[in-house]
C-alpha cells in the first residue's frame, strides 16, 4: 500500500522571512524603475487626491546609500524577530505603520518624503515590546526610544544626514514608534476580548 505524500507547508518563520524579502525586493525594484515618481510622498500630489502616496512613499529612497541603509535595518529586524512575529501580523503592521507615518508627515514642513526608516523604527519598537518579557526585548524597546529622542535632539547635525544627502525625518521616526505602540495595544485588546469570549462560552456550555 502506497503512502500518501504529505503536502509541503511553510512554517510561520519562513513565511515571515518571505514577506520581508518581498518588501526588500519592492524597495529595490521601485528604486530602479520609473514608478518612483508616482509612488513618492509628495504634498502637492496628495492634495490633488493621489492618496496611495501616503503608503507608497515609504518604499521610495533618495539614493543608493539611503536604500542600503534601510535594507540593512530591515535585514537586522528580520534576523532578530522572524521567529516571534507571524507573517499575517507583520503584513498588517507594515501597512499600518506606512499609513501612520505617511499621515504624520503631513504635519511636517517638507514637500516630499521618502524612505522606510519611519516604518523601521516602528518595527523595532513592536519587536521589542512584543518580546518585552525577555531581557533583549526590554533593551531593544529602550534603545529604539532613546535613539529616536537622541536623533531629534541632535537635529540635522548627525553625520548620517550628510551621507544621505537629505534631512532626517525625525517626525516619521516618532510616528513609527507611536504607531507601533498603538498597534500593540489594539492587538492586545482584541486578544483579551477573544479569550474572554471563549471563556464565557465554555462557562455557558
């Protein structure tokens, strides 16, 4: 009797890594395509109704150094947290952070914004607080917060600003951190309600 082959299924960590690779490929691909002009966060274009730029502007980069810096950050995040965050949660988080950062930048003095750094700050903050029960989680959340505050206090005097060739969008970084905290709080509340509902159902049965 022949044994039926079990279907090959991807484990959650593999799916999460796959999603991060897709995000990186989108950033690299758009950087070398004509889509960059229609994806860039641009105040005048947003005012005329091109709302998609709120999200897509996060995936555009000013130059190769800017792109490589953020892709390195994305890679470090992936290596640290791919086992702790499911692909579904990560996809929702990235979309949420991109929206929050894109909307927050409307209150900035800039006419254009580009880069994944705001989303990255949010990703690291979420990774830190979602593993806050571990020593590394506490340190990551603390370092992310301190770096954001420190960058804002130093203003545009950072060496990174000269290397990037553009102003550092501190407001985007702060928006990413606040967005991550809000996402975590909402997710925790939903989980508590789900658990409470299940316990109620069990009690009634």
